[in-house]
C-alpha cells in the first residue's frame, strides 16, 4: 500500500489549486455585492486586515478539510470498505459543505455533486494507493495511461464543481465580527459581507488553472516515461 504516494500527490494539487483561487479572489469584487454602504466603507478601508484575519485562515481551513476528507477515502480503500458505508462522514468533511444554504431548494443537488466528486477521488486514487511505487508520479504513470490519468484526476480535483453547477445552493459570507475587535466598530459586530458570486468566480477560475497545470504535468511525465522506454 502506498498511502503516502497518493497523499503527497493530492496535497500538492490542492496546494496549487488553492494558490490559484487565492490569486483570483478579489475582495473589491466581494465588496461590490454588499448592500449596505457602511459595510462597503469598512471593508474597503480594512481590506488587507480582512484578507489576513479572515480570508487567509479560510484557505487553511479549506485545505485541512480537503485533506481530512481525502484521508477518509484512503481509509476506505485500505480497509476495502464501500464509500457508501461512510457517506455521511465523507460529505460532512467536505470543505464546501458549510457554505451550502440550508434553505436553498437546490441544496440536495449540491450535496449530490459533492458526493460525486468524492467518488471520483476513489476512482482516481485507488489504483495509486494499491500500486507498488512509493512516489506519486511513478505510481500514476504505472497504473494509468495519459488519457486515463486525465479523465480521472480532473473530476477528482474539480473542487469548484458543486458551487459552479448549483450556485443558488451556496452562500459565502464573511462575518465581520470574526475580524479583531480593534478594527471593527461596535455597529458592525453582527454585520456580514456576502461574496457568493466572487467566491464561485474565484473557485471556478482557480480550478481551470489547476486543470491546465495538471494537463501540462501529465504531458511532461508521460513524455518522460515514453522516452525512458
């Protein structure tokens, strides 16, 4: 079993994907969605503070949840247990689940999209977990051909898919009370900034950039493999 090979590859791709999303995210675009002028004024004045105290930790939380979920999938693979036996635990660990609007009529479809991506994680990474190589790329190029690798990796890493396919089911907000009190006036302690459109835009663009990166890496790795043979 090469759990570490699968984990190292997944971690590297999640790191790259989150870096792309972070590069795409624009707090000023989020501000344009705000209705109340005093919220707009506050966010524009403290943009860097919000990014440091709220946005950056959100990326850390996302990565932690993604890795936890991935390890749950690997646990199922190693134990030879169906994912369906652990469906609730796997969905509960999803990074996007907290952003689903519990009152949305489309929420169950969004959860279904999350579940579909989790299943793709198993499809993409189970052969790597059960391969003999201890390193991700050698394992990948041993168990898949170029087309099969792309056809499995891209859906498994389509982290924006649930929100992109079911935007009405999501509501992304920044609770201004989460910002340090020294920056937030008392009148805004219970205020919030919704940035759903900007979150989905950044997630989608970040995912597209990750797709391009993965395709380039696959081209390089399978070219090297062909040359070696």
